[in-house]
C-alpha cells in the first residue's frame, strides 16, 4: 500500500491541531443545539416565547431577510436566550 505524501496546507494542519477558535460557530447553531438539548421543537419554543416559529427558525438559520424590521431581531434574540438559559 502506498501512502500519499501530504501537501503544504495539509502538513500545517496536522502539525498544529485545531483549537476552539478555528471552527466556525454561529449564534443560530448554538441556539439550535440548546433547543435540541432541551428536547424542544420549534412549536414548543413558539408557545413559550410567544414568537412565531418561522422567526425562531430564521434566527437559527441566520436568515435576517424574514424580519420586517432590524429592530425586532435583538428583542427576539434576548427572549430566546432567556428561555434557553
């Protein structure tokens, strides 16, 4: 069996393992993970937060085009964080 020699970019990754900051995490990923950890569906969160499920899904997908106003987004994030914390 022949082993392939790593190229320049591959050797730098194997020489230095990735740290926490090397991964791309978004707020939506964290919120989705917390919701899943708590075993809540989008409809459960909608009932608890009194926020439309499509808004919660948009926050989790980092899709700001769903919101009519940019002012609404920080308020929704604050409420979502309060429930999931």
